[in-house]
C-alpha cells in the first residue's frame, strides 16, 4: 500500500497536466475577435447566401430543413437564410457606421472642449447637453419621418443622437489627462495645443472611447432594428431583420419560423456585440 499511494498520486498529477488551461486573457481576446468574425461573415454574405434574397426560389411557407432550405421559406417562397444573412449584414455595418461617426464627431468635440477650456468648453458642452436632453428614440423617429423611410435616413437619425455620449466621455478623459505631469512637461517645453491634443491627450482618451463604442454595438443593433420594425428602415422587399419580423407577425402562430428567424438574427448580433464589448473592457482594464 505504501507503494500504491505515490503511484496513484503521480497518475492524478499526470491527468491534471493533461487538462488544457485557458487564461482569462485568452478568453477575452477570443470574445473580442467575434467582432472580426461577424464582420467577415457580413462581407461574405453574398457568397454564403445560397439564393438571391429578393427572388422567390421555392414553394412558399416551407418549414426549416425541408427541400434544401435550412431556415425555410417565407410567404412568397424566398429563402429565409439568404434574407437573414443579408439583413444581418445591413444591421452590422449600420451599427459600425454609427459608432464610427459617433467617435469621429464626439471625439473631435470632446477633444476640442477639453483642450481649449474656457468659453469654448462651455459652449460645446452646452450644445452637447442640449442633444442629451432630447429623447433619442423620439428624435430619431422624427428625423426619419421628416426625411422619409430609408436606410441612409435611419443611419443619419441615429448618428445625430449618438455622438454626445462620446463627446462627454472624451472630454472627461482629456480634462483628467491634462493635469498629468507629462502634459505639463510638454506645455513647459513649448508644445502647442494641437500637438498636445494629438500626441498626449487623444491617445490617452482613445481606449475609454473604444471600450464605450464596443459596448454600444449591441444597443445600436437593437435601436436600428427597432426603427426598422416600426417601418422606418428600408422599404420592401429589401432584406432587413426588423422589417421582416414586423411584416410577417401574422404568420407567428402557424408558420412561426418566418418572423422568428429574423428575430434570432437580431439576437445573435446583439449578443455578439455585447460579449465582444465586455471582453474588450476586461482587456483594457487589465492593461491599465
């Protein structure tokens, strides 16, 4: 027995070493890489889609998995998988476009306000507060209703109400960084405001803005698809997740897959955007 116990211990230790260990940092990177994976899928949607999303290619109301249609067909025989892929592509690129425009406008306003200070800071922040005081969904609906339902108008409406959040965030980060010793040293060395902003302040504020933008992806997808659900997106027969779910609600009790499949596409995109944002935030917090 005295010999068997050490042997058993060695066997257990050997088994433990055979179990792969994944660090939290690796898991965070894998989660953040989902943004790249979804972007590649969205780019390759015309290749991955088995059929044209606008043309009927089969019998109407086919259930999922029958007659070669993985997600079934809609009420006029269009392939639902193709429409969901194209709808996910439109929603994903729309969310990325709104985030990019928000970072550009909000980051510029926040950097100028935090760097200049004084009356310029006060004026820009009061304008930002005015936009923040407006109810964003109502303002977006009003803009789309005034300009007319279209994909471009929806992006414009959401972009108008999205940049103030980034302006506030960047301005706060820039103001905090302006009191750091290296910025004071740059001022004493004779560096101008533009050089200080671009070389010392903006790079320090960029990580917080990127984390906030990545966390906004899921919310943006839900916002854009909600406007589409209300009929303020692309007109029919364009493939759009929110609009497809709204137009086919009458089939929910009998042919459930027609409105549910676009809804699942929204769920997947929003979930991936949220997970990727959380993983990027964890990575940034660990590096600080």
